[in-house]
């Protein structure tokens, strides 16, 4: 850590800060600059207590405390310089092949799900998404079919061969969801529900971790650290839009996460443009951008009849529009060096 | 709902929209304005499906869809025009008396907790806070003493008479925490962990619901609706700062929530300036502002030795500073018509 | 406008609101719904006074007031359904050809500018950017070479044939900058400096309007309206990142503005990834995304020696990296149907 | 500056960074820690070039660059430890006396202004506000009466003795506005229009600098630095709400700016709750909070008939409500130790 002292403080005040640094187990190293004196506190910031309290303990003497170590380890490129890949059935995410996970926001009925699954498979999707447990802002909105939805997803997998991804909302559902689903999704609202992250990690299933609505990159990486630290290497990050002041779109899809995650971490990065935009008419352009920028996969909401969807109809593509999108995407996937 | 049509659309397009409105169970009512035609869709927006999908179903004809009903019911002033109060031991929150809940961020040891509890009681606090289960951004940070921490809180209550408030992180802890604690706290990261909200509500204990870092007022009220809809009327809202672009403070404490919650809802509003500022040196002014603006209670972090705190030392007051704050607060509490 | 009344209000209160609507020149139209009564106020919202004051005039009776008309006219697709193009020298922005405007953040010297201009021209850039008047957060930072910088830009144009784009900071500079520059740039900090917008528009030169750091799409379109309303049709919008809670990047580049501006407005959309990221290592991916999503042009900062740049070195590409980027961009531009 | 190196880099890479530091005029000072090597670069960060480019020049070797000096000087408490006060007519802002500046959003007519001025003076306001030049999001909205408005303000001052504060939008108006107005207001949209700040400073009149909608504290202080560096010591900061994701209020009034500005700077801090809330019904509570937290003055919009106001009617108080507010404020002003 770096401790910046205020200008013109008494020698005794400086000595007190130095004593405080030693008391917390760090070795102080003084550096006198032109306008400020700075103390380097040498010690491992991850295993030692934070020195940030020095600023409030010595408010007259300490101007600021700057951490210098990264707080994440296992997700970092330092720990694992090459790309990680995640195996899902016969597919590999994070490798040469570009993947598209598609399906309805919520599983509503056998007919709705199977129609969608068959159509997205035909259009080129490699995995099937569908919500069985739905986190809804209001208690009066449709909360998902639950286990019945999971069974329909398993049936759709059997019929189409598409591996399945679905969200879990509770530690107590982890075993159940892992039984039916090939990938466990942690939603944006639960991205810092650490108990849920641990329970999902412990099933051993691949975990797709959505970014929380107001999560900084560092916090997202640290949430991913909870998965890796619980001995599950099959982690994927999924950007789905952050909350900003803009009201035209539901969220602001932050596509810069693609080069950033690739730079800082080794796990695959997936983009969810449906949640990001909240509007089907913007999804196509966002998919193209994501493919061009190097995303490993897309997660897209598709519904046979969005107007009658039980949740988030406004952001779901029709089957026809999805097939059209898949065609339009091809040159961009190829230009990005993917298949 | 109000459906705004695009200008100059064909009669047949308009007719299709009207048919769509009827199909979703609403009664259309046409209103031709100067620049736009508007359709009022008459029906209960809470029990009916949303018409927002019309904008994507008829992208050439529908410009926007505006909901007009409030989505929350039980938390609203319409449902309960007078103030609700919450009984905690011999105390009543939301009435004439102003309350201060104080104590350490984390319970660390018997000595640390009892020293703090005795000191804050003496200074005038009426309840004791302390974290036993801690949600930490990094898996390498101190995660709380767990049940041992709960037992220490119960012991401190016995010694001081102060009712206890502590956070729970998991549905599976709800019964356990309710056994030891007088108030259950839902933290900001779990504010839309609806399974946790339901589990907390079902214990029957008062629930203090912190605002999520990027939660709009409406979403916060709807999260509160999950508590009331699960037959627990003892709800309190707690503002603790939202995430903004500002980096000087850890969060931006939104004190306007005091008049807003008082206007929209009937439950008490509590302010947590420690989390809001993340800096002890700003806490005092924020407490004064909160008292002046009509908050029902404060939730303040206090530690005998913040520099050695196991979590969030920078934002915890010393025992002396807390006692000084309590004295300085008095005229503001009185000016606000409280005791 | 739509006026939503509170439930269960007295007939007399309703009558007062209706009278208020008439007093402001609108024709009221009552619609009784299941949970709310709604009044459509018929009249032109652009020429009439806003009814939003009704909510504060009749706080017991009016719940909310919803505008239904778009506030922008000339920039809107309704006013001009096909794409607008902007002629700059022999080039056309907004047509089939994709453009790249490149050059240093600040003009520093003849050698620096000419070296850059020649190199970017060779690599395929079609226009030259360079700051002569620099808006700097601190008064102690380099403020630009001023008119000397403009003269160097003109010289570089003569040598390379590249049209020039540069920023103006003051109404009083409008004539001067227009004399030397082919495109006038309005920077993010001045995006709602309406006097500057008007002065720039009146020169008749094409205007590139950057999005302000916290500008909503609607406000950006309305700022563009100031240009068109002052009889200058040569408007371009330029996204350069918005301010969010994220600190990893300097700003969050909102690439969703590409499909949004294309949908709402008819003017070209340009992307500035250098300001958006604030980090050269992220610029390449962002350029690919922008090209893929349908941007009309890019605005990229390039410097012969970024480490010695007088401003914003961290976000400027080297000449070699720029040439490499131009090659890598080609397949994406082609995939987007551009040249 | 502090340069943090990546772990495990080659000696030659480290040597190159050190050479780079020297080339930019700093003295390097190496500190080897447990997990990172850190280089302190000794030199004046205000007069030297920034080292932040090192991160892009040596992307394989440099992890991050941390500035340690504050970028503002004249506004800082280090430069001027005691409070500054601003003299306006016979009044002193920033001293013992608490001030209220009140008046209409826009000057509309002699009758409107004089009625308001007389009423606010009677209720206890000490200064008169009123907009003559109005920055409006849309070119179709009322832009102010201009010089005629200034003359009406001067007349109202003559009749009531209240000094006048009004906004200027253009460098070219600085002399004119300074002729009529006692305080020059820089609005939020122009808070980083540095040419305007310089022009306003040079008139010698007191300058009230509103915080921009997405301005960090540091940027606001640096904008203030433009005023002081142009030899005008009569600076006041005015918080009026920042832009956040919340849509219930127009902006989020950040009252924590009161203790922060008091801590970092020596100039008075004024709170504008009308812009901050955008809703008259929230203004009263915000005024109480501001007074309690130590603000030096309030800036409040008051209109004889808000429903017919030509701008921002929803946030203006009636004359009666203003008089009531002034009475209710008294105990809070007293509790804060002011008169």
C-alpha cells in the first residue's frame, strides 16, 4: 500500500503513522517528494489487514491510502496466462468456435419451448436457454414454472441435442438445477449473492456469471474468484448491460468488457444483448458488435410470439428474426477469426 | 396503459394494434390529438399482462407504451394512509421517538462487542448493530464469526438491554438469525434476492431492507412489497448510499429518500451514513441532515479501535466520536419535532 | 399530454384539474380506467406550455403527467425519413464509404502534426483531426496552440489533401476556426453550450456534435436540433463515452448509440473510441465493434510518440498501431456492407 | 507519481521504465514489495508532464500509474486554511449568517418579478434570484427575456434592497450581466465551459459555480480553480443535484458535498434544492437537511403562480409555501449555529 501524507505535518505525526503501519504488519519505506511525503508499506495486501483505516485514524496526517495489489488472483491472467475453455457436452466455449445460446426468457409450456428449441437449433444456435426460476421485480409477476420448467428443458435437450442453460435463485435449488441443466446461470441481481455463487460452484457444473447492474469490473472479477476459489474452473463471464442515467434503453450494454475481460482474466466472455437493450430492434446490431469485438458467445432471447410472452416480451426476437440474425452474423464471426 | 401511435400510420396498422390490445384483455379507448393518436388501454395493469410488447410487435405503428398504474400496492400510502410503526422490544420505530442503532461493522470478539455496546448505550443509542455474517466483495476477506457472533450479540443484549439488529445472507440462516436477533437486516447486495426477502419475512421478525446500490425507488418499494405480501407488516426501509460516478465518497447517500419514502410509503425510513460515506469524517454532518429531514432512525458503525477493525475500518466512528455525535444531534432531533 | 389522476379523489378536485388543463390551452379528454382515471390533454406539446406543473399545482389530485410527443423535430426520421449525408471536400460522410478521421489529440508542432498526417493518410485515414483549442479540466494543463495550431492544420491539409476537423471552445472563435477547418467539432463539455452550438451552426461548416458525458439520447438529439434549427443541415453525432460508475475505463463507450441514432435521426453517427476508453489498448476492439454495428466513421487519436504527448497520451495510438488497426478493420467494414 | 510494475518482468523492462521516468523529468525511487515492485517518481506533478502514458508506452511492464498530488491549489484548504467569505452588498456569505437567495426560475414580467421580490424579502430572503438568459434543452423553449430581464432585476433590487444573482451563458454577456447583477451564476451545463468561467472571473463580480450534472468533486474544484487563478477570490460552489440512474427525482441532490467542500476548499457552499429535486414537494425537507449539514446559503425557486411559469414550474414554490418554509427553517439554522 502507498500512504500519502499531508504536507507540512509535524515529525511526531509522521512517526505515529509509521508506528501504525508497523502495528498492522507492514514494513514502512519513506520517500520524500517535492510536494508530498509518501510511505510505501511493504507486505502482502491480500493476507494483511487493509491500511485504509490510517486515513481516519490519523486524519490530520494522512491524505490518502492507495492499494497497489490486485485483489483477485485465480481469475487473473497472472495465475493462468492462456485462455481457459469450458466444456459443455460436445462443445467448447472459449475456443475457436463461436457459440450462440438462444431460447425464451421464461419456459412457459412444452409447445412454446420445443417450437423455439427446434427453430433455434435449425438456425444455428448451439445451446438452449430458458428460465424456470425467474427473479421478478414485483411479487405479482410470473415467477417461473420451477421444476416443471427444468423438466421441459431436459426434454427439449433430448429432442434437439442442445445443451441447456438456466438460472438458479437459491442455494437450495443448486442440486436440483444442476441435475437438469448443463450450465448454471447466476443472474445480475444475484451477482454478489456469494452464498449462491458458492453453492453453484460446488455442483461442479459450468457457471455463467452475469455482471450486476452496478458492478465494477474489479467486483465482477472478485465474484468470479468465489467460483474458482471453490474449485470450479468452469467459469464464464456474461455482460448484460449496466445501469446508467440513460433511459432510452433498459440498460447500457458495455461492450468494452470484451477486451477488458480478455485482458484481465482467462475465462470466456459471453454477451447478452437482449437484457442489455431491453428492445428487440437493437439486438441485431449489438450481436454484430459483440462478435466483431471478440466475444466467445452470445445469449439471446427468442420467443415464438413475443407479444404473448409471460415475461420481458419487448426484448425477445421472433423465430424468423432470429434466423435472419444468424445469417447476418456470419461474416462478422468470420472476420473475427472464429467459426 | 397508454399506447402512443406513430404519426401518419395506415388505418389497417391502427386496427391491428387495437386488436392486439383486446387480445391481451384490455379495453381500447382512442384519443386523437394534434400530433399523435393515443390509445388508452383500460384494464388492471397488475393482473393483466404488460402491453409493452406492442412496441416490438408493431414497430411501424407503436411509438411507445406508458404504464399508468403504480406497481406496488401494500407498501403504498394508498393502502395504508397513516404511518406504520415497528415494535422492537419496548421501543417503537416510526413514532415520536428518534432511534439510533449503533455498533461495530463486524462482531469480532466478546470484549470488542461488549465494550462497544456499553459505550453506545451510555451515549444514548437504543439498539445494537453488529455483523455476524458478512458479505465480502473478495473471498479472501473476513466473512464474519457466524453463529458465534450471534451468541455474542445475544449476550450484549442481555448486558445492556439493547435490542439487536444483524444481517442474514442466506435463506438457510433465517431461522437461526431470527432466534438471536430482534431485527433482520437485508443488505444492499441482497436487496433483490427475493428468496432471502421471503425467508426473512416469514420469520415474523422486523425486517430492515437496505436499498441496493443501483435500485430505483420503485424497485426498492417493490422489494418491500415482497415482505408485506408475505404477511410481515414490520418493514423498515434503509438508505445507505447509491452507486454513482463520484469517487470521493464510497457511495452517494441519497437523503432525498427521506421525504420520498414518507410520501410514497407508510413504513419507517432509516439512514445509514457509515456505508453511505465510507468515511468517518463525513458521518457527523450526514447524521444531522438525516435527523433534520425527518428520518426515523440512524444506523451507525462504531468501533473501539477502527484502525484494527476486521472490516470497513475507515467508516467506523470511535466511541468518543460517537458520544460527541449523540450530543451534537440533539438540537436537530428536537428541531425535527422528535425526542 | 396524459394526466394520471390519483384514485378516489373528489369530483371537485377533478373539475379543478380539468379547468387547469383548459387554462393552459389544451382540450381535456377523460378516460376512466379500472384503477385510475386518466385525462388526455389534446394540443401541441411543442408550442404549448408544459402541463407538468399540474402535479405540483394539484398535488392531492394529480399523480403524474406524461408527455407523449417527441420534443425534437428536425433531427427526427419523421422530418427526414432517408439518411442525411455530409459533404466534406470530395468526401461524403453517411454514404456507402466508411471514413476514418485520425490525428493527434493536440497539435503540438509542425513536425509532430505533419508526421502524423502523412502516416495516417498512408494508412488509409480520409480526414485529419487535431486540437488547437483544448478544454482542460485544470487551468495548469496545456490549453492548445490556438491560431498557430489552426495554421498547422491547414498546412497539413495542403500537404496531404486530408480535410481537417478541430474543436472550437468559444463563440468568438467560430469564424476563425471555420476559416481553417473543414468540420467544426463541439466537445463533450460544451454539448449543451447552446450559444456555441448556434455560433458553430451559423458558420455553415459541418458540425460534429459529441455527446455530453451525462447526456440522455433525447437531450443529444435536442442539442442537434439547435444546429438544424439554425439552418445548418450538416450535422454529425459523435459518441465518445458516457460517465458511469465504472472506473476501469475513463468513460463507458455506448455503442448502442449507433442503432439508436440510426433509428431516431437521419444524421451520420461517428464513434470516438479514444476518448471512450481512455486507453490505447482497448481502442482496436472498439473500432471493430463500431464498424460492425454500422457507424459511419471513426475519430481516432494517433501520435508519433504518445509518451511525450502534451495531452491524453494514454489514449493515443502509435503510428504503427494505427496502420495495423486499419488493416484489421477492413473485413469488418466489408462485412457491414461498407467500403 | 507512483508507478506500479507488473510482477515478474525482466530487468531490462524495468530499466526501460526507469529511463522513461527520468526522460519526463522525474527522479525515480524504487521500492520492492512482496507482490509488486513500485517506483516513486519524485517531481512536481502540476508542473511536469503526466506519467500516465507510461502504462501505454510499456504495457508489458507497467500495471498502473497513481498520481499522489492534488491537482487543485488555490481552492484548497492548504492554500487558505480558514474559511473564505464573499461580500455581496452589505451581506457576507460564508460567515455566521445563513443566507437565502430566492426568486423565480425565469424573469417573466415586471409584475411577476416585483411581486416575488417583495414577498421573498418579507419572508426573510436576503438575495433575489431570477433568470434572464436561460439555457434550455430544446430550442423551442423560452430562452429568457435577455437584457430586458436584467433591467427588471435591477429595478427589483432598487425596490427591495435585495442584491441580485443571475446566470450568464456567453462570454460576450459577461460585461453586460456584471453591470446589472451582484453575483454571476455559472449554470450546471456550462460548469466546464472554461472560457465562460474566465470571462466571469475577470469581471471581478462574485461567481457562483454550479456543479455539472456529472462532475466529480475534483473536477468541480478544478473548475473553481479557473476562477481563482483569474484573480477573482469571490467564488462560491453550488450543489444542484447530479445525474444518476434514479428517475423519481430529476437529479440526485448530493448533500454530502457540504462537508466535503468544507473539508477540501475554503469557499462557501450553497445548495439549490429546486433543481436538485425538480419537485416542489421535496424542497422543504432538502432545505432543512442543507441547513443542518452546514450549508452557507440556499438558492430556492419561488413563483407567484408556478402553474403558469414559463419554465420549470414543477419545481417552484408558491409565495405562501416559501414563507412557510422560512419559518420552519429557523430552528435548523439555529441548531447549526447560524443566524
